[in-house]
C-alpha cells in the first residue's frame, strides 16, 4: 500500500483547501475554494463533496480531513464548530465514507497543522514537536513520535488556554490572562487601538477603524514606535507562554506559525528574548524555536499524513 | 520472569528508603535509613550498598533506583545532585550493576513518585497521569501509558518552572513567578513571616523564627486567620498552575502529593476553587484532582515498577 494516492482536505471557516498527494507527500494537484459557511451546512457539504469528487478520477486509497472544530477523531464526529454554523453535532467521517466508499481519517486543523510541519516542514520529524499558531486565537499541537497528543478527552494541545498572567484580560473561555487572550492578533489590534485613542502618535492613526495585523506589521517595518511596541508586547507574551510549555514538556523542536508569525523577526526577536529569560538553563541552548514554513497547506499535508499512516504507510 | 523479587531504593538528600517487592508490588520488607549526605559521597554509597546487601539473601532479579538528581535514565548517570554533595557526575547504574551483578533501572525521584502513584496509588493506571509534589519545591511527573515523559533532553515534567505570574517573585532557576517560587512550603513560610513582621496578629507570632508547614497547618486547623490565608494563597497559585497544565495536556487524572499536600482540604479547597475557574469548560467535570495516597514509599514503588517493567513484567 505505498503506490496509491490520498486526498487531503482542510475545512476552515473561510476556505476549503485540498490536495491530491502521493505517499511521499508530493502534491499531484491542489485546490483552494471558498467554504461559503454563511450559506449553511448543506452548501458547505456540497462544496466539500465537489472538491473531493474532482480528485476521484485518480487511484485514491484514503481521505484525510482537517476541520476547524472540536471533534472525536475516532468516531469522526465534530462538535459545534464555531465558524461552521449549522453543523452542530455531525459525523463528518461517516458522511464522507458513505459518499466516497473510502476510509476517512480526521482530526482538528490545529493538530494537523502541527503534524504537517512535523512531516514536511520545520518540525523535521522531531521526536517531540510542540507547535503553536498565532492568529485571531492561539492554536496548538503536540506531536509525540509522529502521533498527535489528544489528551484523555480530546482537549490535548489547547495551548491557547494556559495562563500567562493571572490578572490579565478576560479570555473567551472565561479564564483571565490566557495565552490566547494576550498574544492573538485580536489583542494586538486592541492594544494599538487603545493607545491611538489615548492620543499616541503613529502612522497607524489614520487606520484606527480598519487596523489589521498586516497594516501594523508594515508600520513596524517603517519604524513606527507604536507598531513595534505592539509586536514587542505580543512577542513577550508568546515568550512567556512558550517557556512554560517548554519547561513542562521539553520538546525537541518548537514551531511557530499562523498569521502573526509572518511578521518574522519583528515578532520573533521579543519572543526569543523573553523565552531565553524564562526557559530552564539546562535546555536553553538545546531547544530550537523555528518559524513554520509550509504556509496555508500545512494542515492539508497533516491530513494527508494521517491518511497515509492510517493505511500503513508514512514510515 | 514473574516469580522473582526486585529491590527498589529511593536515594534522597535526607533518607534512603528501600524495599524488597514481588512483581505484583507487594512489599516483602521495607527499610528507611539516614542518607548522611553531609558525610560525603563514599559514606552515602556505603549506606546504599548496605541497604541493598541486606535484601540480597533473597532471589532478586533486578534493582530499581530513584535518585533526587537530574540524570540520564538510559546511561544511569546522575548530574550534580543538589542535596548529595560530592557526587557531581556519577554513573550510579554502572556502580550498582558492577557491585551486585543485577540489571539496574534508574530515574529521578519525582518521576518515580508519579509512576508509583500511577501503579499503586491514586493514579489508578490512568492513560495520562499528571502528578505534582508540593514541598520545599514543586516536583512533577507525567505518565503516559505507563511510561515516564522524559522530554527530548530529560527535562520533561519540570512543572515547577512554568510561569504562574510573570511579575512574581524570583525563582532559584532565575525566572520570575515560577510555580515553584509561588507555591512551595518555602513561599508559605516566607509569606507568614513577612505578615508577622508587618504586625499581623496570629497564634504563629511566637514561632516566627521556627515556622514550619506543620505549625502553620496546625494554626489553620485552629482557625488562625493568617495561617488559613497562607494556605489560600498557596492553593490559589497551585490551582493556576494545575489549570495551565491540564488545559495544555488534558490528563485523565491529576495527583497532588508532597509535604504540603498533607494539609488536605485546607490546601485543596482553594486549589479546586481556582482550578475550576481556569480549566476549560469541556473538561472541567471530567478531570479528577486527587491527593496522593502512598506517602513516603511512593518513589520506592515507582522504582520497583521500573525494574519489573524492565524485566518484562508489570502488565
């Protein structure tokens, strides 16, 4: 079973990304289409089906699926995906197996992003890989010997909800000072906006109602003090969170991805400065902090690996 | 190989505890002697040798060793044990294998405390067990499917050095606001002493120079406001730290041991209150927080299991 192809699909709230890959992880084809989540469950399922059908003319042996949703990876049931309205509790695995008569392997997108980076990206098949994605929230994944750490109840790797500062801002989860509440792009935008409203001088002041991480990044590149300070605060918080995770788990490699990671050294310099202050001396020089390299198809690669491994390949 | 006996020994800075056990974990004999660490390396090795020799009249198949030291469990080398002066870098496994012509299995005491609780204590062979010990420092151990999580460089499970409060007190490790720096008996004593020095009324004021966790506990039981407040603060910090660890790792069971855990509900009530505030809703009611039950022979039991498993038993 090493000469077939797999279909891998990453179902996000905005886009469906998919690929047809061989067992070595080479893309034969790839595609990205809008999810159209606002049109409801049936339309999303129809879009997913179309994408997969497109690849079915080839000799496909399995389907790997990443979904932006809490889920039970064994049963394949997704639970109340926040960005896929109408799905509520839905057996995605059974739906696809029934539709395409192929084995389906499924996991959530953050875990499969980490698995993709482990397989073909910065993770380099490390024995223990810890991955975080910094975007509108903080996603996480822990890969141990090529397996996803699911925890006892499927919540393993929820790194966005470790406490960074017990007196910090309220998080969506109800806790105070979570990693996610203090390091996301939402926090960055709010920080910049608050400072602008206090009268801070910045080239960003004309964009106060339309701030994006990209605009703030571009201002930082131009030397804007407020934008640089925003990334310094985010980076410091990321450094605190990563040092806690690394001191607890002692991974071989740490991979940092997600939208904000595109800021590169503007983010990573303060991350590394704070991380080095807080990580245990015995491992300080032995832990590699790396930027993710696979970009938007990382979870597709992870989903492909999941399917390939499920079919007995992937060694 | 299920009918032999193993010797298990726990080498601490103060006492050497040891037992002779069958493959089911039943003690045939047990012993506890002073380590006499202050008399130096040769005296400690002589005490260890005497304890083991004492059991060698039986049909022993292996030796399990817990040491209060950073170590390489494969090679059996201990590195600069802080409470065993003179050892510096020493191959404990080679020393004992050479002396007794038996296979020796070794790990650090915090990991084997966790493994002991997993095998015969509150851990009940959980798929994922997270254990912390609260004493002069915070020890930790993560047991995954009966195996110790060592991390990539032997530092896995150093839960004492996750950050609880980035602006908190300086820790011995050089970081600020570590779990250990804010939840240990050292912190409790310092807190009480500082408050007494500020003139706080308490039945502890006559013991200001001789405060111990036990005295503070007894005062709390008698209703002393300051003593209760001390445990409330420690418990709150433990709750913050545990919630971070649980949100990241999603264990099945959490076991809390060590000297301070003897305070029982006086410690655990604030632990649980803060933990429940901060742990993710999806697992809040599914994670069991338990007190350790094995007491001072927990690491001996862990060392016994390590040896038994090494010899092909322990299923």
